[in-house]
C-alpha cells in the first residue's frame, strides 16, 4: 500500500479518465489524498461543475482536497506521500515544474514532495505537447525523480501536436515510478477508433 498524493490540474476533458484511474488505485489498496490546482478546483466546464468534480475526487479518495498553497507546503516536511501523481498535467503546469515555479497547490505539492527525493509521476494532457510544451516535457524527462505515464497523440488529424497520457496504465506506471524506473515504451502509437 502506497500513500499517494493525487494531483489534478485543469485539463478538464481528461477528468473522467483521471477519476477512473484514481478509483483503480484505491481498489488496489493505495491511500490517495487529492490535490487540485486553483483552476481545477474552481472552474466549471462542459465536463462538469467545479462542485461535482471536487465531490467526485473526494469520494473516490476518501480524503479532503488539498486546495491551497499553505495546505500543500507541509507535504515534504511531514513526508506525507510515497509518490505524487499529477493527472492530468497541463502544459501550464509542465512549464512551471520545468522552471521551478510553485504558485499553485499542485506545483507547491510537487516542490515540497521532491525535497525528499521521492517520485513524481506526470500524466501529460496538452494540445501543444509536440510544439511549445515539448521542451518542458523534455526537461522534466531528464530530471531526477520525475516519471511519465506513457502518452500518445489523441487525435493526430485534428490536433496534430496534442498528446494525452494513457490513464489505463496508471497502476503499472505507479509501481514502476515507485521502484525508480520509467515505464516503457514512453510514447505509444496514436489513438485509434478501436482504442
């Protein structure tokens, strides 16, 4: 059983997949504590209201959301988690992590958690993964203690630069990251109508 910080940022179109991945981790016996960026916590979209999304993740995890920078800061000093997952992780958060900016509950959680040299698993979800965000993904892939959920193009025709993590591989990726290895292959074939 791992103690996992389960952080969500504002890629709302992947929230349903992230919720399912969190459920599977809980079913596997892991203890999850939800963390949300300001946007993930406060924005209502066509993918659900802010209140609905907050309620869902708290029900899945059985714990209150860490939703402020002040609440996230003690994560490292208290050694609260064995592993921290950011699922989904937007290009905005990728850039902040790559440059050491910690101005949201999620970026503070990652910074605080990393002080103990513990693993962070990133689930990329961004329309510019193969353009503007590519350099930040590359920087983090070369940083110690960062691991990535395998990802792929989600719509190579309509969104040729977009990449999304394969949330169905979360349990395997969590185990690999906890053991200090990157699950491979990292980049999978493009999503097809068959899945």
